[in-house]
C-alpha cells in the first residue's frame, strides 16, 4: 500500500511519498531552432488523439515555399509540441517525426534520459493542469487563450522514478487506445445514422410517400424527378423575408422573454422547436424583431459552409424574438414543418453553401435564399410527409442522443483515468 504526501501544488494534490517535485525547467528544455539552413522540409501538424504527424498524412500537403520554411521551428522525434494558443484545452502531442512546425507552437524536449515523454504528455492532458495554465493565459476565453514558455516555466511537475513513469505511460497508452477505438466506432455509427436521416429526408421530400405516382423532371439536375402533380416554387413567391436584430451573447439572461441567437439554430435545435432555450429581458425585447408560430429561421452566419443557412421552424405559441444574423421567412400558404424539412435537404444545403460568403466567418443573406426553389405538394400531402418524417427522425435522433451520451461518458472516464494514473493514485 502506497503512502502519500502533499505535493504542495494545488492542482496536483497528494502524490506518492517517494515521488519528487521539480520545476518544469528541470525536466524540459525549449527547442527554439529555426530552419535557417533548410535542414528539414516536412511540415508537421497537431492531430487530435494522434499526436504530431506530417501535413500530407492529415490530408493537407500544404503550399509552403522554401523561403516560408526558413521561419518554421524544428521539431524532432519525441519532442512535446504544444499549440500555445490552445494549450489550455489540451492541444498538444508527441512528435513521431523530424520536421517543421508553425511559429505558434512551443516545442519542448526532455533534458535527460530519466524521464518518459509520454508520461508528461498525459500530465498536460489533465483538466487540472489545463485549469492551472489558464491563470497565465491571455486572449479570449475558450476561443484563443495563448500562453508563453516563460509562464510554462512557473509550473512544478511530479517526477516519479523512471520505472513508474514507464509503467504509467504504457498503462495509459493501452487503455487510451482501447477508448479511442471505442469512440471511433461510435462516431462512425453516429455518422451512418446522420447519413440515414439525411437520405430519408431527401427521398421523402423529393419523391413523396406514394411510390406509385407518375413522376416528371423537376427541371433541376441535382434534384431529379418529382411527383407529376407537385410544383417547383421559389421561396420569394409565397413568403417574405425579415431580419432579426440586436441580440448579443451579453444580452442573454436566465429568465425572461424567449429568444433565439443565430448560433442556437445549428447548436441547439433540429428541424423544429416549440420552445426556445435562450432568454432576454423585457427591456431588450422592445427593440428586437419578433417571431411568430410557423416562421422559418435561418442561421445567417456560421463557422462552416455546412452550418450556414441551417434552418428550423418555430412552432411555439409564445411570442419570441430573433437576434442579428437570424433570417426569418414568413408565409401562411404551406405547412411550415414540411417547409423546414424541405429546406434541410441535401439539395438545398448545397445551394446555401454555394451562395455563402467569407472564410473565417461564413455569411448568407435573404437575397441568396429568395430564389431557392423547392418541390411543393398539395397541403394535405405536405402534412402527411411532415408527420411521417417527424416520427421516423425522432427514432433516429433518439439513437443519436444515446450514442452521444456514451461517447461523453467514456471521455469522462478517460479524463479520470489519466488524472488518477499520472498522480500515482492507481496500483499498476
């Protein structure tokens, strides 16, 4: 049975009695070599859960000239590479190659043979260390929190005997590999379910429920054939577009008037909602565009072309409000739930992506949406299709939620496992 002592370090707590504590500078040196003589040309990249690998293995060969590479830092096999702008959220890895990294990276190397690099790599993955590093970080919290080597040097780290470092690193390598395999299988299943859901929406919205009807050419190559009695109609022909305004994240409160921020559309909802999760004060709401039951709400901004223009339909009874970069489509002629499904088909998503603008933040405007044509069946058929899709998609969404919970739980287990092992609290 191990005896423990207080490490004297708040984030670490108790450690085995025979372990030492050392300042980071006694364990690591900084490698700050620039590629001045073009010794190396392989550009390396940090890849989540893999470590540091060449760009071409990541699927991006890069486009750097030899002159560009002169300013890059050298990283060697078994160096610890940290993205100093994201180190506080565990963006780091052990390099498997001799190569080059961007100047935004910190490159550290073990300064003697009495330490195992993988053991220390796991230490920097613990939430307690990341929380400690935040004290020295500067920048926008949870987006870009940078930290410099001079601040890393203020840390104290545990130094177990070499054999124990090796045991801990090997144990965690084996366990984490199994956990990662589990996660990858679940994520693949998630992807298959999402593809199944998308295919179901695409097929039902464009072909209907009756497979015995006659079909005609939609006139749109990507869309193919639609039932003969359906029409292809521009959005602008049967509704109007409005613009949300003036809700920032700082305006959101715990209790108040229901509201929707553009980011909510692609992070909090699927297809439809009867209740909005965000709230604003009554005073703020006085100057904000209101939304009504049946309004289709588009995200006018996003981080990717996949996010941009995602839409939901608001089916709530409460008067609610839409923030800036929410585009509102209002109509009374057609079933609003059917329209929301129709505007989330692969065909319409591709149109939104083509019309979007921007690199870092992507935007789309009402002027891009008004010319989108969608297949419109008779009203009764719209209702039947919307109800059918709701029933089928609810079952798929239930499975997706269950799998996401499994992934979340195994990640929590991994976090706990790493923390307990690197602090010497497990018998290996």
